[in-house]
C-alpha cells in the first residue's frame, strides 16, 4: 500500500483487529455526534425544547446524517477527482484513505440502522424507503470489508449520494423553527433539490461505469455482493431517489413537515425563527 503521508491512512487494513477498531470508531464517533446534538440543542434551541420526543430523535439523527454527509461528499469527490489507484482501477483499486472511509462508513451505517430501528420500535412507526436505503448500505459496505480484494471506487462514490443530507437537515430544522417563508429556507430548498438531481446523474454514471467494466465485475465481485449492490442501486435509481426528490419539490411549493403526518410549518416569527441562544 502506497504511503500517503498520513498515519490514519497507513494502517494495516488487512488486519481484522484494525478493521473492527475503525468500524467501532465510526459507530462511536457518530453516536457522540448524536448525543452532542441533543445536549447542544437543549441548551441553545427553544425550537428543540418544544418538540415531541420523536421529533427530537429525528432532529438529532438529521444532524448526525448531515455530519456524515460531509465525510461522504469529501470521500466521493476524492474518488472521482483524484488520479490514483481507486480511480484508475474501478473494479480492484483500493488505498489507505479509501479503506478508512469504507470502514468508518460501515460504522456509521451500523449506528444508523441501530438508531433507526430502535426509533421504529419505540415510536411504533416504520419508514420503508429509509429502512431499505440503510439496510442495503450496511450490507453493501460490510460486504466490501469482508471481500477484501474488491475495489473501492463504486462503494466510495456511493458515499457521494450523501451530498443532499446536510441540506435536508437544514431544511427540516428551519421548517420546525418557522423559517419556511424566508429566502434563506427557500434557497436551501433549491440547493437540496439540485443535490437530488445531482444524485440521479451520479447514479446514471455508476450504471455506466458498471457497464464499461462488466466483465471484470463478473470475475472479481462475488455474486452476493453484486446482488446487494445492483438491487440497492436499482431501488435508489427507480424508486427511492425519485420519491424523495418529488417530496422535496412539493415541500418547496407547500412547506409541510411530511416526516410527521404532513404537519403545516409553524408560523414565521418576527425575528425569522425560534432558534436562539438563551
């Protein structure tokens, strides 16, 4: 493995111990982000304190996903733009930084599935598209870890699909704060919808990469992993992303909280919202 001048990317990624530690690091880091989001919001946000328990959990999950969206966007863009082993060999190429992101992303998706299903059990609800999205994500990344000879281009580029999550987080928090009539909220909504269109373009590109490298994929990617990846990609391309993009577009025209029974947005405050420091 080539040296990259960064100790975090020069570990022995063939070691099961190192892999488990980094998966645990990802799980632990995003658990801390979730908890910090709660404590800081309690201290700083009147809006947060007024939410129901279920909405508070959703708020903290949204903040955690936004944080992961930053990591995923960085990793995905690097895979697309850096002329290195990952880009040059799209089926077998891997390197230290790609291993780091695959392992910590596995930890995040483990956290996400744990939090999501705990929330479903606690509040007796079930978001089918979101559950399917994260189930396939976890299975796909765990498979990438287990099949160590597989390349990381497609898994890491998949992380770029998280480009929309920071905007989704901002949109929902501002909506709950009563900022849905402001130019700032609408600008964020436009950017978020644009990100969903970019996700569609990225998924078409991923299908094209698979088509161009189909013979190698059949040889070097195990059948189970192919089934998980292509089923997940097909669901995202044909069902989940178009559904979310439609809802976000409708939300721009009619600001409602469709995560919680289409609640109307709170009235705009004279100060532009309810979020403030005490």
